[in-house]
C-alpha cells in the first residue's frame, strides 16, 4: 500500500499531473470517473493568491468527489509562498504540492517552477518554510535538474525529504529539455532505490500507454506514475492501465459514442463551473483530442470550435456518432 502521510492510494497509484489550462474541475471529474487515484489542481501563482486575483482563487475550487486531491502552488518568494500555503490550507485539500518543474520562461525567470533548480539551497529552504507553515502533507513535483550538468536529483530528493516532504514526483527531463527527447527514468529509479529514501517516488514523463506504465513499474520500481498529456482527450487511460496490469490484456479503445459522451460531459461541467461563455470557449482546446484519429472530422471540428450557440453545439456533438461511424483505432 502506497501512502502519502496518512492518505492511502493503493499498491500502484496513478496520478493526474497538474496541467495549466487543463487540470480544472471538469477535466478532473472525468479522470476520477475513469480511474485516477490522486489528482492535482492546475498550478496556482502564490502572488496571485495573496493578491486575491480571481483566476488564481478560482483554481482553489475542489470537490469532495475528487478526493484525495492536492492543490499545487508555485512562486519564488518565501513570504508569498508561506501566505499561499495558509490560504491553500483553508480550502481543505488533502495535500499541498509545490511546483519545481514548470519550464515556462515567464515562471522560470522569477526563480519559480524549474527556475529554482539553479538554486538548490533556496529550493530546500523554501520547501522547509512551507512545510513548517502548514498542517497539510507537503509534496513536491520537480525535474532531474536544470541541464545535463546539474542532474542532482538523488541528493535533492534526500534533502527535500529531510525537511519534511511526504512524497516526490519527478519528471524525467531537465528544464533545458523542456518536453523534447525521451524522459530519462534511470535517475528516477536511482531516487527510488536510494536506501535513504522512504517517501513515495512517482515517475512522470512519456507514460502514454498501459504497456509503458507497467514497464516503468517493473523496470524502475517507482511507487506509481503521474500522467499528464496522455490523459488529455483520453481520461480512460487510468482504467486502461489498471486493467492491463491486472489481466495482461488491453481494453478495446473507446468507441465514438464513448468519446462523444465524454466530450458532452466535459462541456456540460465546464459550463456549470465557468459559465456559458467561458465554458464554451475554453472547451474548444479539447475537441481535437477527444476525436483524434476520427476520419473526415475536420468540418465537424471547425463547427465545434466556431459556434457560440450552446444548443447548436450540443446538436453537433450528439450527431457525431451518426456522422462518423468508424471507431477509433
């Protein structure tokens, strides 16, 4: 049984990665429905939280059916991160996660996200300050290092554990790599197999199939895997992995009816959470993923991403199974 502090997650938990503009409550609801064991919010700016910025505060929305769930924050200023931790605690998540992995320039330039990987002493002191400022279990998501010459993740994981984190998720790339090349899981395994490490170690990067997830478990010994991009438009991946691990057999791919049903549910939840206008607009980024590989779908997709009429939008979606009979390969 894998546990983060007192949170029981099963024997090989599957985590939904925190993804900006993706891991919101509507998307998380679908991933939970289809087998995710632990989920995180989108990453939230500590500066936005303490300024009470609407977009940041809205990301604190969590629901009991999502539990266990973690709220993830990022920032480079200790005082702001401490205050953010207090605000997060008031929202009553199951844990608080610190983002030390985001490679985006506008985050990195503030010595936040993966930017802090150039200043490990600050990373450790900032983590210690947050652990001391909250009763919540604190976890960390990070990368192997800043670049090829600074992949000190084994030592960094030890030091983070020493200041009190309860689990670590490691993306198998450096910040310089961004999302290019293959993730290197050998160093994630080195952290997991370090006899000094007793907290759960979760691997992240390139897990895009049940076979890959099982390989990472068997080959590298990680406690679980964190899935990000492979879940976009494919929330079924969590149950697919569990079924494959239990039986050695792959589930059939979702039918066009199932994909349509998921898109309709996602849109409905988006409207309920964001309001009609924003719910319609922000759902547009998901259609291509839900219907990836469907033949002759371009015209339908164009209709989905251009209409602002809700009833017409649902009509288009509900007609997809009739107009596109070929199942996904």
